[in-house]
């Protein structure tokens, strides 16, 4: 998987092809591209989906240029996730409209560029992309997704994440514990607990961070205790979850105790 964001004026790139799915979100301006014999335009908030090995180009539709973010993902990876979602082998989805307002795909791209793509975050992103592509494929009404759940396996994963909340947990560890594939676990975890393994672990790490803040620990130590790579990473994650920076959160708590 590869993430790419850019801003272009005029001609962005000549005709080319790649062997991955390309799922992009236009952020500003008008993005114009040729694809499958037609010319298409994407404006802010719209999603572009290009099927693997299809020739396409790209240029700005106005003099103001355009900006976008895009995710490239291997078809084999999506194929594994779709098989787990459907509970059986299933053809790779072909999205009939290359430009859309597919909410599932838009949220997936936003999430992909929101923070660091740790192992569990990649799993959740792949599942979200698979669900969005299934929902947008030609003739789709609503993708039929398996609801089968191995509750004991999901509970083992949850307990492991609780126990290991001071560090980054990798997909292979959860696969070993649950005997489920990473995509199957992501699907089942969300059904039972309403969130992804990555998000669940992140919130447990932030809960620990708040405990440490309540205990008066320096913020740099709090970030380290909760397993964040650095204080900047910790600050971004904390603010995204709670709407306040750790420093502001600590100051407000101190103020409330003094009144």
C-alpha cells in the first residue's frame, strides 16, 4: 500500500497505467482525467477510483490547479479482505463510475492520511476500502457481508490489546492469538465491539496517557509510557480523540482542582 498527496497546476501526468487500485479524494480545484475512453472531472469531496492496469492521465481543470490525496493498494490484498468479508472467494469489484461521492471510500482516505499507518491501522484501511469498493461496484445494491463471528477469538484479541496497551501491536500477533486472518478479525471485532482493533488499542493507550497526566507525569514521559513514537505523535492522537492537546487538558484539570 502507498499513500500520496499532491497539488498540481496544468498537466499533472501523462498517460500511464499501474497494477494497483487507485482510490483518491479531490481536496481542492478541479481534477480532470482521461479514463476508459472518456474524460472525467472530480471536484472537492469527490472520490476517484481507477481499476488496475487501465490507462489514464491527469490535469487541472482550471487555472487554479488541484490538490488530492490518493491510496494505491495491491489487488491481491483487497482480494483477501473481500474473501473474508463475503465469507467466500469473490471477484475483484469494478466500480462503474470513476467519480463519485462514495462515503465509505471518502472516510477511508481521510483515515489513511490522519495518522501513522501502523500494522493494525493498515488492516482496518484495507477492510474499509474493500467495503467501499463492493458498495460502489457495477449493479451493487448492498454488498452481502458475512456476519459470522467467533466471539471467543475476538475476546482473546481484546484482552491481549488491553494487556499490551503500552506499545504498538502487530497484525501477526493477533492472527496467532485468534487463528483468524487480520481482515477477518477486523470485520468481526467491529461487529462485536463497534470499532477496529487499531482504534481500540489507540484509545486504551490514550486512557493510560490520561491516567499518567492525572498523576502529574511530564508529558514527554507520558508519551513514552503510552507507547507513542514521540510527543508530537502523542499530541496529534490525543487532540484527535479528545479535542484538546495534552497540555490544554492538563491545564484545565489543574484549574478545576484549584477552584
